[in-house]
């Protein structure tokens, strides 16, 4: 009787040995050097681009079920640049972002929904000028694998169109459009687990 009980156990162990192990939940740190938070907005009849140069955050990834992932990011408002000092100073002023009073904008995801392939609708709360609003990012997972010197990295793209009036940024109506197209490219580094004590 014992022999018949042992056979299924051996078979189960053999099957487990050939099934790939499920990926563990991984945490990636956004690499500010290889991350781009860009935007464009109409000035009369043409669009003017700009970007924020200082961003940090984390992406917690369930590689088997990306819809269970989360992301949090912080953008330093004063890092805005459009390559024109006078315009950048105006954007940092109380006319627009009021960077001295509201030095950071934040995004925290609440839900990831698969939209097919490696794309997701990521719903989260964007906070800007102390106004918190739900937005939906169109996110693409662009890959996982080795980066510089073989370090594990992940790549992401995200896009969203915002209405600046939703965040109390209303200056220069008529000269400047209200719809802001945002395009984000992220490279993130796998966080190494803490070293075990000897």
C-alpha cells in the first residue's frame, strides 16, 4: 500500500522540476538619468515641448501578472525646462506651477488593467498644486532584461493628455492651450535585496 502512495509523490516532484518557477514580485527603482518626463502644449498655432529633469520612484512588478503591479513617482516641479530661461522662470512662478509652494507632483497607481499584449490602462491619483485627480495612463511594458554591465532593468512607456485647468493652472488663456500631451519613458533598475547578516 505504501508503494502506491509513494509513486504519485515521486510523479508530482518530477513534474515540479520541469515547470518553470513563478517569478517573484520585484521592485524597480526609476533611473532618473535614463527617464524622460516630457510634455507639449499649444502656443497659438504650434506646440512647444518641455520636460521635467528630476524624477524618482518605484515600480513593484508581478512578472506573472503585471496587472497586479504598482507604481509611485515624484517629479520635482522646479526641474521643468523648455530651454528658454524666461519661460521656465514664468512656469515656476505663481502664474503657473508655483514651484516654491508646491515643489513636487506625485503619481500613485490604484489599478492596472490589461488592454492587450504588453499594454495597460493604469489608473492612479496625480497630485499637482495640491489638487489630487484621478487620471488614466496608457502604459506599455517595453521589456525586462540585462542593461549596463548586466544589471537587471525594465523599460516602460506611458502617455496621457491632461487639462491644465483641472490643476488650477489657467494663465494666458487664448495664447496657451489647455490640453497638455504627456509622454513618459522610464528605465528602472531592479532593487537588490538587502544583504543577509553573516
